[in-house]
């Protein structure tokens, strides 16, 4: 995957983007943890698609979040992003916060999106199954809630990353930016717009997800007509990392 700098709205926003591959365009929108630079699942997807994986404004190297007031502004930013890069009718994959954003992008202008994949997405709220408050959780608590096997190799690697001072600073920045769109709860009115999503939609959930419990996968399934749900039994909130092969197979089978 290559790295490029991108300027949007005549320099109001600048960000970096991983991109590469060949085939139909695919836009990947990351979650609250920040851009997944060098993640192998992106390389695997790039074997079938031209993958674009930008950093959001306010996350990692993404600049310009001060120009976004709410989730609708955020979604419209990505419409400008697609215009700037002249990306036509992409497949859209969103993880967690990126899933909420992907759903909003599609609801605002369904004709712009080919197929939609939501992975552990936020954006809905179930009173009987509240989503934990991530803004009061420390890194260890986040890992316990996010991963199927927090003590395994992936959990150990992520714990080491969180311990690095530079990573801690980036995490604080990412969480501060996330708060602008998810605090106090991740319900910003998507339920009023989600009926507009008519694209073929795949919903991917980890059976062990304690950050956004599997009940939300069922809620998205119910809310989006004709959608389908795939549950990965050995995943938590990070299914693209925890069960990479199963994740990539499910996504490529749906998109191809």
C-alpha cells in the first residue's frame, strides 16, 4: 500500500491516506482507535479492489476537525473527499465509529455508494443493551472489552503499543476527536435516516464484542432492508484483526 497526502476543500482539511490495489474502488473508514496503518487485511482486500484508507480529520495525521460540528458535517466531508479524488460509486466499509459514518454517508446520498459493509458499527442505541462509556475506560479495560482473547498475541501487541508514550498521546487525541461525535452516547439520529439505505449491506460482528454488543448487529439487520449479518465466533470488536481470513473472505464474497 502506498501513502499519499490529500487536501480537501482547498486546504481546509489535509490528511494522509493508504491506497493501493486494483479493481473496483473500496473506501475503508477506521474506528475510534485511529487509522490502521499497515494492517494486513487492507493488503488482502487490495488483491481484489482499489483500496483507499484515509485518516479522519482529528485522528492521527488528519487535520481540520475544527471545521466539523457534528456527524452530518463529518459525512459531508467524505462526500467532498470522494469528489476531490474522483472516486466514483465505491464500496464502503466502516468499522465502529467509521461504521456509523459509513451509514450516514450512504443515508445522505445512497446513489453514491455501491455496496456497504458495517463492522461492529455504532450509531444506534438500545436501552436494554447500553454501550459502555469508552471515555472512562483505561487501555486495559478497552482491550478486555474489545478483544475475544485479550491475553493472546494480538492483545499483548496492542498492550505494548498503548504503553508507548507516543501512542498514548495519539490515543488521547483520537479519543478527544471521537468524543465530538459519540459523547455522551453514540446516538446522533441515525435511526431517523437509516431507512434511506437501500444498497446491498453486509453487517459483520464479533460474537465476543463487549464494546458494541452483538445485539446491535441484529438492530442494524432489522433497520436496513435486505441486509445480511455475519457473526465471527472468535472475534470481539476487532474482527478484521482477530479473524482476518474469515473477515476478508466474508467481505470479498459479498462485494465481488
